[in-house]
C-alpha cells in the first residue's frame, strides 16, 4: 500500500530580520528550503529533554551512587 504524505501550509508571523536569519540558516545548514529546515527543527526538538527530566535523572543517578549501585571502573574498557 502506497501512502501519500499529506502536507499542510502553516503561516508564521516573523520580523524581516527573523525571516532573513531563517533563510540564511537553512542554506548554511544545507537544506533545500526553509520548510525542510523548520520540519527538521521540529523533529529534533522532540528529542530534547526538559530541564525537569534532566534534573530528575541527575537526582536518580545521585541516589543510586549514594546507595552504592555505581560501577567503579578505571577505564571505559573495564565497563565493556
């Protein structure tokens, strides 16, 4: 089954300076057009963790370390 990717047009309100920067960055980053660049930014943003998630992870790691659950190794090779 061949699925057709449906695209939608989104209108943004940006200053001339922002539009110029957006166009320049899309070219500098090697994108064919601004739409492709913005779509990629959205995809990348979904991989970014929040400050709260980072803080929670650090607290969990700290608790595990204090509980003696840390692996003590002299090198990365020892971990493998």
